[in-house]
C-alpha cells in the first residue's frame, strides 16, 4: 500500500498519462475523462475486465499484468493507494523522474478550479453522489461527475459533462478529500472508520471539520448522526444547511413510509414536498434529503429538487438483485461497516415480507475486522435471521494472526444464528440448504463477495429446500 503524498506538485500539463490499476471503477472512470480531455491514456491491471475492454475500444493502451515495459512514453503516472511500492511500473516511473501522482491529485488536476460539489462521509457517499448527479440531469444540467460506483440508469461511474460544475465522491479514507477546492461540501455522516490512517477518532472528526470550513460556498450536513453533530459544533462556516429527521433540521424529513420503495415528506422554509423514491430504506430517504439540500444551495426549488431525485434508480452493488431461484431472491450490497450493514439489512427487511434474511458476510480488511468484530456480530445477529460468515478480504493489508471470519462468528451470543464457512462452494451449498421459498439472501462486503452469487444461485437450483 502506498500512502498518497499530497504535498507533491501537480504537473502544469499532461500529454500522456499511465494509470496503474486502471481497471477499478474509480480509476477507469478517471481514465475515460482523461481521454475526453484529449490526453493519451495507457494503463495496467492485474486481470482483464469490461472496464479495460471499454478503455481499449476508445484507444487507450491497456495491459493485463504489471510490467515496467507498460510505462511506454508516459509523462505522468497515476496510481491508487492499493498498489505496493515494489510495483515495477511505479518503480520505473520514480527512477525516470516522472510526475507520479495519486488518483485524487489527478482528479484535482482535471477539475482545474471549476465549481465543485464534494460528497464525503463514512457511509452513503456513492448513493448520495448518484442522487445529486441524476437529479441534476433530470433538471436539465450536464455536470461532470466522478462517483465511487456505477450509477444504475447511466451505466457509468463517471462522465464528462458540458457544464463547468463537477460532482464527486470525496474519499475520506486516506485524507484525500481535503485536497479539493470544494464549493459545496456534503457530509452524510461521520462514523469513525479508517483509524489505521487517522490514528484516533478525534483526528478523524477534525478532518471533517476542516473539510467543512474550507468549503467556499456552503456546507450541507446531517442533523441526526452523532458524529456529524460533533463535527457541526466545530464548524465556523457562515452557510450551513442541515438535513434529517431531527426537529431542528433545516431540511426536515417526516412521514416516512417504507412499504417497498421509501417515501417521505421534505419540509424547508415553510414549504413541503412529497417524494417517493425508486430505492428502499429509511437511510435512502435521508440520503435523498441530503441530495435535495445540495440542490437547494445550487439554486433549485424544493419542489423541483424533490421531484428530480425521485428518478434515481440506485447504484451497482447497493441492494442489487442478481436473480431468483426456487422462490429465493439473491441480492448484493457493498456494506462493509457495521452502520452500513445495519442500514442495508433494515432496508432488506422492507423487501423481504414474511421471508427470512440470510446474510453472507465477507469482513473487509484485517484492521477493521479486528477493531469492529463485536459490532459486526451484534448487527448481524440483530438484523439478519441467519448469517453465513466467510473469511476476511484483506484488500491492501497483510493477514493478522487470529483475525478471520471466525473472530466475528465467535462473537455471536447465539451460535445457532451464524455459520462460519471459509470455503465458498461449501458456503453456497450451505446457504441453499438453509434457504426456503420467500427468503432473501444478501451478500455483504466491499471485497469480491459478489462473486459467490453464481455459486449460490446454482446451489439453489440443484439443492432441495432444507
């Protein structure tokens, strides 16, 4: 893992950019926007993918596997924090004295001082960003945007628009959200995470205070989240708009109905507007309120903003239905923090009817699992009917002895509610054996847990109901 050095100067001009890890949703989208800007693009990734093929079709020089020869004649190298210092392309770029920048710095260079809406928070960033973007398009605007996940109805995670306005999901995990010259800052919530980077809850909160106070025009922040309230106390910005169910929220959410897609009433400045979303869950009503609040700061009316946000159809890997077999629906969700898992399971409950929820959980990173295994166990035991626990997806981290999926499953108070199965085929077969008609299965995690879904669907097809 390489920590971004945000003190490095940005290049004045880029004519040929090489992306290490170009296949990821964020990096591939950024590479597409560099192509839009007329910049030659090359890149590499560990495995072939639809993202690599799409870039190649547009003329990018892409490679499967990392090799120093892939660097070609690039003058700038863009990397993620997920690569290792020994990466041969990274090493050669440094030896050549090329401009080597983190993807957040490349995005900062691309924005180039244009008006920017930055969406930050421990949870809900991708959905909130998608809501803002799709609402702006519905309202006739054409923003540039970079999101952390594919927006369902657009089929892309990022795109170049004809307007000056940029909308981005700003990543707080490594502090890079502080790099941007933000005009409107949206803070969805501030639930301490990424303490491997920040070192303490206090440092995590202080970063959000700085993010808010440095916004040029306005700050939009949750009125409900305890962490956001703590940050709010430190904000000195003159233009702050709060949103949520709290009675003192500037934009208040009331009359929430969760029978399927969520509906709610928004109240602001003596006006009200009813919205009915295409996505489920109280948390999405709150996300939509944050998006509407941002639109208010951009000059749109409450009624227009509420109507526009209704068209959001979701983002890939957020309660995404993958198939139904034997009367059992199988969903996938990106949730990888206890708060996110709870929100996903509560939303899932509005869709499951009388059926049970069977969660397949893949803990993400050893550090988070070690720090939060009790919280994961409590949420899963409370909000799912049964949990199938896989092993930890280490991502950028080396294994930690004793930190496995069994650490989480062992923290359940009732062992009958959880089954630790590190082997994926066995996990799929076990899930199919437990599931009954009318149940829902949901995979949870931001690693590669979604790849077990074909095995689960196949097991459901071939396994008799237990």
